[in-house]
C-alpha cells in the first residue's frame, strides 16, 4: 500500500511474512506479521523499517479504517499529542492512524510512526509522546480506496491462524 502527497510526503507499508512461520493455529504469536515500511518527508528525508508490528486481525482493521475514511464513517480528529486517545492504534504502538481532514474529494491522513518505525534522526523516544511523530499525507479519496484494496490484496497470503 502506498500513500503519497503532492508535497512529496510518502508512506509505503507492506506485510511481508509471519514473524513465526511455523505458528500454531489459535496461538496469538502465530498471527504476528512483519511489516516493511518506507517513508519520506516533504523535504526529502527518507527511512525504512521492518518490524512485527501488526497482528493479522489488526492488519485487517487497518484496511477497514482506510475504507471508513473513504466512506465518511471516520471523523477527523484534532490531535494535540497526548496519549493517542481517538487514534486508530494497535497492540504495538509502532503504527497508528488518524484523520486530520476530509472533503468530498480528498483526505489528510496522519500516519503516526514510533519506536522501530520512526526516523532514526529523531531523539530517543524516552519521555516523548509515542504517537507524536507523524506524516500528514493528503490523498484523493479514489487513491485511498485503491490503497485499501491493495492492502487487502497484500494480506491474502496471511490469514488468521
């Protein structure tokens, strides 16, 4: 899945494998996915990461959240830092999502990146709001719908076990 803004901000996320390939059905650990991500700021600074940061069911809710933005079911959130209340969060706080704004044509999605997913040039996370660093990606709704479809397609090889 790829989300890019006219200003050059870009976030790409892709599930690449189970963390534990030989996982046992019904075991929580069997459902952890390694997600490969890359990001670029508007000023061209780029980084990448690869980390087990979503479970299979969280990955599916990620796609559902994107579709909720497209349909208008997700409301914009005034985000001023804090504990992440109102964000779409997951067990591991590496990734989170929030909607900054939405019109009939486009949405501005905040992709919050922390811990192993954050840029290495930022100071250590200790004492810093874990959801405080994000890229705000302005995306046409049609492109966001395609990104949700792409994400769901990339999840096909990773059913819940």
